[in-house]
């Protein structure tokens, strides 16, 4: 009997750049991987009539959907799958992609395949990465990621640059507990309209990434990173504001962002469609001092606050059988 254990992080995405292929930014953008929250799951193959899944009800449903997709192209037999740590779905943390890639990677080991280190194949098996490659590349590589979007040449490999994040930096994930961001058909319908950002905005975002955000990470210039990330998030947020209601998707987060800015806290940026936001901190103590400024409820909304470390390595995919592949993505 073969057992595979998978541990992932979560993914932040600070906003898709809706440019054209000629700009180099069709569904490109920036994001990063964090250690918490993360998925921790174990899969065991064995003779049984049906899959046995131990997880929360919604997670179990998503797992069955992924297994169905994966079995279209693999010979995966019935499994016992237990989830011990979860990432909340539709909160800006890339929970669906990380779960799908984790199950696909485990399925590759359980069926004696050798493509565990190809995250794009894993994404194809799980029907993920329809637009962004941040979560896919992040599953393998970790770190801060710059996705240059779809190429003009259809057969060209997707270019995703990676930068290691200073290990002492911390990131506060703040979200209203009972809310979720845009997803499913509504998200798909928005992007199917093929709305394009003005060329001036695409250029502005591109320069912000190359001239300020990336150098700030490489040279460990925290203040420049925080202010530049906030500027990027607000510029992207203006483009999506008509669909999500404002730069920040949830009213309680809008109020919090304004209050934090008034108290001199820089760096507040929404991840994906939210409602979660990220606030960078230069150290653990700095993160805790910011957390003390955040109330546990805002206008009746319960607020979840989590301090996370950067994840500069990829997901862990390990088999208990010594003759099979043991991988630590890095």
C-alpha cells in the first residue's frame, strides 16, 4: 500500500494585468507564496469500492471534482484521502489551485508517473491555471513571482520570474470571516468580456514591477516594497472596482485600509478578488504591532488576522515507499 503526503502554502495574487499579448502582459501580474495557511493532506491507494475522503464538506466536494478531472487522463484507483489543514476557498489565497495541484502531484506518484516536478502538467490534469500562472509556478518554486502572461508565440513557455523574499519579512492576512470574493461563472463572465486595461496603465504597472517592487525585494528595501505594493494594488483595483464595488471588495476592509493608512501603515493590498488583503511587515514584532491596530470586528463583520512567513520553497510531496519519488519543490 502506497502513501503520499503533500504540504503546500497559500498564494497571494496582487491583480491580473489585462493587457494584450503584444504588451507582454496578457493575464500577467505579480504574487507570492506564504507558508500559512496551507494544505496538508495524505493519500493512500488501496482496494476499496469508493474513495474515502476525510475533510470539511465543501473541501470534500472540491476534492471529488479534482479526482474526476484527474481520472480523465490517469489510471488513478480508489484512494483514502485525509485533510488535516485547509486553505479557505475564494478568499484571495489560491486555495483551489494549491489543492488541485497537490492532488494531481500525489496522483502522479500513486500511478508511478515521473512528472511530479512539472507544475504546468499538474495544472492541466486538475483543470487549473486558466489565466494566471502565479499559483502554478509558486507550487513548485515558492517566492515572489512575476508572471509575464501569455506569449505572442502560442508554443512559447510561460515566463514566470522568481525572487526570494527576505526571510525576516512577515505578511498579515486580514479578511472578513463570513465573506468570499468573486469566483465561478461571475468571474469567468467578467474575463470573457475581454476588457483591456488602458496601455498607459499597463505601462505604469510594468514599470512599477521592474523599477520598484522587484528591486526592493532583491535589495531588501522594505519601505520601498510596501509603498510600491500598495500603489500597484490601488492602480489595479481601480480597473476592477466596477465589478467588485471599490478598490477593496468588502466594505469592512475598505474602512480598515483607510484607518491603517491614517496611522501610517503602508503596503495594504488586496489579493485577487479578495476579500482578503495582505499587509507586509519588516519583522515579526512589526507584524504584531500592526495586528494590534486591527479590531476583531468592523461594522459587524468578524475579522480574521493571521501573520505568515514567506515561503521560498515549493510544496512538499513525499511518498512513504522508498522506491518512489520523494520531492521537495525548490
